[in-house]
C-alpha cells in the first residue's frame, strides 16, 4: 500500500493550533438502547510535516558602482537576486480514525460504562473524563518581509533637493555620500553636546537620533543595496502504511518557494520510514500469545519507525516515532470496567491507540 501526502495548510496561511489546545470530545455510554455495546475505531498514525522556508530578496542600490569610492565598501549588491532556503522541518504525529479498524466493546447488561472520543473520533478514555493532554508543540508561522530602508518615510527626507535636480548619477552619488557624512557628524555633535540646537529632553533626543539613523540607512542602501527576508510555512499530512524509502513530501523552488511533490520546478524533500519494531501480542507464563478476550476493549500495541527527512543530501530530521499501523491489536477484559465495587478506567493514546494508564475508578 502506498503512502499518502496531502497539503494540510496552504502557503502563507494560518497554521494549525498547537497540540495543547483544549480538545473537543464526545461521550458514548453503554445502555440498553445500544445493547450495552460501543462501536469505535482505533487510530492510524499520520505525520503532520511542517516545512518552513526562508526567502531572501536582494536589490542593488542606485549608486552601487560608487560604493567602494565613497564608502570604502566592496560588498555592495550588484545584481537583483531571489533565494529560497529550507529553514526547518517539524514533524507532529497525529491519530486519525482508521475505518478498517472498527471494534465493538461489549458489556454486561445493567452497566453504564462510557467512552470518550476526541474530535478525530478516536477513543481517548473509558470510564473517566479526565483525559491526558497532548504535548505542547510550537509550530513556526509565516513572517512577512519588513520594509527596506528605502521604503521608510525617512528615505524621502534623506534625499536633498540638489540630488533630485541633478541629472548626473555620479553627482547624485557624491551628494548622497556627503549627506551620509553630514548625518554622522550631526550624530557626533548631539552625543557630545556640541550641536547648535540640543533636544529638550531624553525622549526628543531619541526621536532625533532614530531619524538620523533611518536617513543614514536609506542613503547607505542607495550604495550597498537592500536585502529582505521573509518565511513561508506549509504543513503536509503524510500517512505511511508500510516502510517507505525516499517518498517526496514537498519541493523547494527557487522561483516559487515551497511547492507540492508533483511540481518539478523545485528540489525534492525526501522522507524515509523504516519499521524498526512491530508490536507483539502479550504472552502468558508459558510464553504463548494471549487470546483476545470475548467482547474485549480493543487497543493498540504500536510499532516503531525511524523517520528520516533529507534535502539536498543533508539529513534534516531523524527520529523514532511510535505508529499504530505498525503494531497489533489486543484487548482488555470488559468485565474490568463493570465491576460494581471498583470499576476500572482506561486512558488511551489518541496517536497510537496504546494504553497510557489503567487504574481503578475508586481511586480516580
């Protein structure tokens, strides 16, 4: 069976909430109306893979040819360019209801055990509403590019009337360089208290200094150029149902950023899933596999997979993850949950279907 990859969040859209957000649940109770039986699906583990990419846009300044002459700087941007780089990969396992794994837990008549399902219709608790909270995972969010120094109000103030009137690029560069040095001198005079008109207080001083810095940055950008950075974030859902090698999650294009796996304009981001351990049935004292109890409360004994993600020959992610589909199903005696003196409660992992906690309701 093949693995499935679906884009979960479009580029630049709002990301999923973190896993610690309160879950929406529903309660199913075993009653005479349903013949004291509860039908539910165990989970399949999917991977929500969040790809974060950084875009860097560089533009040369009007006077880049004169940067070395007037600013003694040889690092001016000389050509426009755009570059996308992979910034981070975040992998979050999540459980979804597996319609191929439906089970019926059957209880004695007259009992009223209840099952709690989460918003994915996956069981999380039996005979208790105190469900376990998921790990809080902070996901990256898209970041827009900040304005360049040339896009600020101070940029207009920095350009003198003489610069605007001059038809010579060389002359305008000379005037811009002179203005940079004049601004630096003004800053020095203010700091040393030698300015003809000093600001009346500290707040006014800061405003003047910030304005000088903004004008200097704008004029300097006319020589050295500008660089803007922004980030894009897309989350894909990946469902491995068997071991996989070099599946393509997404691609990174130098023209369009993060693109889908079938867009050949980008370089592929590969995922490999190696099954390192498959869940095994529990055994009795004789070493024989135990039998599934009649009407039992089914749960998963998950398997484990090594998940690796590579891009441009570099290993970006490498971690072992428990997955329901690589495990096996077993069950608990339903009588545990209808004991009149001390009925048991059960907490299940919504990602893998495994038992997280089994105890007595009397002490819960």
